[in-house]
C-alpha cells in the first residue's frame, strides 16, 4: 500500500504528499491534464511543443536548468496523447527550489519569439529525424489515420504534420498555455523525505497566489464502433517487408482493460510467448514480433508489428499470425499460463514502486484517472482476471471487422 495525503488549494490545484524517509531525496511531479487529444486538428503538436517551451524560461526565471543544477537536482518531462508530465528530483533540503521553479512556470512562461523559434527548430528536427527520415517512421501516422476516423488519437503526439509546428504563432501558443496549464487543470505530487506540513506551507507560499484559470472540460468526438476491416499497402525504401495490425480496445478505466493487458503479455511477453514461439522460432516467418497496447485513457489500440524474414510472402505471414489469434479465440488459456503473466505483472508493478520518482508519477496519473488511491487496487484487478475473461476479450478484440492492417513493402 502506498500511503499519501491529499489536499486542494483555493485555486483548484490538487496536491498529493507521499512521505518516504528512507531516502535523502525529494521528488516534485507536476502533471497537466492536457495532451495531444486536446489539440485543434488544424494545429497539432502543441502539447509536445509546450513540453519544450516550458524549459525556455518563465516570467521571473530566465534559465530553468541552472538553478536546479546548483541545487543538485535533475529534471525531465514527457507528453502523451492524454497528458503532459514534468518531474524534478533533488536533495530534500533544497525542496523549496523545486517549488520556486515549477510555480513560476505555472504562473506564466516568458513568451518570446526567440524562445518559440529555438524550440520550434528542435521539435521540427525531431519530427524529421524520427518520423520522416527514419525507416518505418510513418507507420504510427498511417495506422492511427486508418484506425481512428473521429477521435483525436488519429494523430501522433509529435503532431499530424510538420507545417502545424512550422507555422505556430506566438498568440496561438499563449492561448494554448492559458487555457490548459493552469492550477485548476494540474496535479502536484511531492514525494520523498518531506512532511505534509512543510509541503502545505510551501504550496501556499508558491502556488496558491497563481490565478486558478478555467476548468477545462473535454468535449472529444467519440470513435464509432468499427464495423469492417480496413487495409492499406505502402511501398518505401526500407530494409524488410513488415506487417502491422491493430484492433480497437477499451478505455483505461474499463474493467476489461486489465484482461486486454494480460492478453498482450500472453502473446508477446518475451521468448516463451505465443507469437515468438510460433512465428519466429518454429515457422521462421518473422525476424521479430511485438504485440502491445498504447495504454491510453480513452479507448485505444492493441497493435501487432513484425518484420518479415526475406523471401516470406506477406499473405503467409499474416495467415500464420491469424492462426495464433484464432487459437486465442477458440481455446481458453491454461490457468498456469495466465498465472505466469499475472506474476510477471506483479513483479513489474513492484519494481515500478521501488523508486520514489515512479511512485510520484503513478500517484499523479491515478489522480488524473479519478483518484490516486486507484494505484493501490491495481494488482487486485489483474489478479481477478479469469481464463474466461481472456477468452471473451480475445473474441471481441480480434474480430476481423475490428481490424486495421498495414502491409509495408520494401522497394
């Protein structure tokens, strides 16, 4: 059980405190309830651009990294389709430095054409390097566009197209900031060698004076149920043919989510997994295979990808994959096989809980989902999944009408 205390400031900022006196360090995690799904379809990539802009200086602090390094701290951030997360780790006696830095960013960025230009260049280079010039770099774009017709998961976190970032105006950026990066849309977690009283005092001093902002209420277009199989073929300058498939799954808070997570482990969780055994080891059709899901808050995707061995026909490779999935739909997994992936999940959750940084991140994430306490019932939800659940979910997910298939051919 992860113990924590929770309080809310008058401006709506939710604060969670998790004490761990076994470490000399403190962690501050600031999660903003904004991700790529909250963007205008004609101005995508903004949440990710912000992740970079947030390090470009704020109203009273021109350089974010220097004072943090002087306080012995380190920091990073990440953006997903659902959220943006910033975190700092530093010696606990320097905790106030983290409060000073993070509150000033929340108060307001130092918006300047120069900062925007610098970060825009960084993001555009990242876009080119990872998605345009990299072999198979466009797979995520094509797969999402095929699978999602309405929901904003139809574009990647980096953005739908490069031009959206290239043409981003300072006013657009400002509006996005003051709409989303407000206390009322944020969750602050302070963990490590800290006390609730001290965190309350520092939160009141540094964060309470920041204007609350307006609560952002999502109105996202829901994805209609897919009723027919979709297919696409691509030819590109890549080393090997590759097969990609994806199927719609349930939202993160749906009780069937945990069964789906275990299904992907049964299929692809290491050398003894079903897909590896059948497609790589026995039939030697693929050089590598992966089956995973994207863990999104709204209904997302279970995905398969595999590089074909040279000379193997795409149709033969797909047929062999479908045979493995058909077996999941026809025959219940054994109790033993299910217990094996549950044990693996249990050790993974335990491993995640070992670091204070990871615990702080998880508390923020579960609070975003509805309540930080959900973190403590997660293992129980996995343990309660039955072999019957696995069979039923396999039948629903791996229905051909629910599938999106991309044949990616090497020129």
